[in-house]
């Protein structure tokens, strides 16, 4: 995560409350993909009235998913700057 953040192009926070607010209301209101977020740049999302501080250089928002497939709405295909990440036991 530190390597991603060091590029200045990736947004990530350890604050679970902040992370939990972003994609569900922006990407998947009512569980369905918001057609307006597809291929949108992060600047189109920049806080969306939520007071989030996202740098102008950021191009990708990384958010931990709670599982793959149907376990978490974040695991769905989005074609937008919100990218779901999952922990890995080994690499």
C-alpha cells in the first residue's frame, strides 16, 4: 500500500468509516451500477459533497473488498477508478 500511495496517483485510507462511504453510494446505489461512473476519472467523484480530501493527482481509489464474487458489491465489474483489493496470504 505504501508503494501505491508513494506514486501520488492512488488514494487509500486506513480509516474504515471513510472507506465504507465511498463506493457503495457512488458506484452501486441500491446495488446496481451507476451508469454515470463508468470510465469517470477520480476528479468527477472528488468527495461528491462528502468532504473527502482527495488530491488532484489521484487517478485510482483503492478499497478493500470483503470478499470476491457476490460476497461484496465492490467485486463487481465497474470500469471506473474505484479498484477493489483483497488480502493475500502469500505471493
